[in-house]
């Protein structure tokens, strides 16, 4: 495996909204944009799009892209929540590095090299952050921003300190991290990001936030209701820990890296 800045196997896992009227970007669905960026960066990569039981034309558009490019794969799944969808994609991937990306590409793929550069320095998990120094938010309504900040404040109190933005839908995992953490995931909904990062911290994986430029889109589903569901997920993570659902700190066994695979 060459240096991660040049030829890592990447996984952008798309989680599309379920209603077409919430998808103004549908006609420019990410496969072509992502593949073009992978070509520009000369990356040896696959693109897995997990369709979470959508009722619009997402699956047909991605299926057409897959027929024209062997690097594109459509995984069809019943609607079970974003967490379940991401888990399916991450565990379907084969790459040494697996990049999670929301389907609206609110963080443009041109930001990918920032993640790869950090990966080359031995960090297992790179978290896109809209709060890190150098990050930018474009066009975000103040109400949505306020909901996000309140939720992250609750994350730090209830579950996980030291990460300023757990919910940005753009994250890069080493294969070892993905194959260790996602089988342990128990939450299928909004709070799965927090659970995965909580498990990563307990397992001793290095985590770093990467500042990104994030552009708000009209298809965003963040609301007071989703924030309330997210809070219940935080309680569930802590309750799972108390009940012994997760392995004890330091007891997580990470799979060995295959021969010839760099991290």
C-alpha cells in the first residue's frame, strides 16, 4: 500500500434522505462527483452507496452509475435508521481506509485530502469538524446551529468529552478501527456517531478533528425532535455501558491488519 495521501482505498458511504422533495441535489447525486474527485486524486478506491429504503429515484440513479463504473456499488437496505445504514456500508467495504460521507456532500469531496494527510500521520479516526479552528459554516440557519451546539454540550456532559463536533457526517476510519467498532455498535439512529466515538475512545484509537467547510442544504433533517431523539441515544450509550453491553475499557481486541496493508 502506498502512502495514504496517494492511493488508499476509500469508502464514501452515502446516506440519502428518504423524500425526493427534500433532495434538491437529486439530479446531481454524488456518484459522478465522487468518482471524478477520486480520479483527480489518483486514488485506488471503491464507492459504496447504501440506499436506506428510499422512495425516490436514488437507487435507480446509483444503479445506473454502478453499471457504468465497476468502482461503484449500490447496497439496498430496508429503512432502519442512519446508524444501521452506515454500519452496513462500513462493514461491506474492503478498503484500508473508509470514508463516511453524507449523500448531499455538504462537505465537498475536495476536502478529502485534509483527511488523508492526517491519516498518513498515524491517526485511526479523522472526524470532520465544523467547530475546529479553520472550519467554516456556509448558509446555516441560526436555529439549526443552536440545536447542534446544545446537543454537543449534552454529549460532553453525558458521554464523551474532548470532541467539539461529533455529528458532522464526514469521517475517515482505518480498516482496523471500522472492523473493530462497527460490530459493537448498538444504536441505529441519530446518536450512532457518539456511540462509535465513545467506543473508539475506550478501545484506545487515536481520534483527531479535521476542520471542514460545511454548506447547509435544504434537505437537512436536524430539528428539535431529532435533537430530543439524539439525547435519548446519549442516555442509551451510558446505560449500555452500565449494563456491560460494551467490552470493558482496554478489553477491545482489534483485528490484525492484513499483510501488506498500511494503516
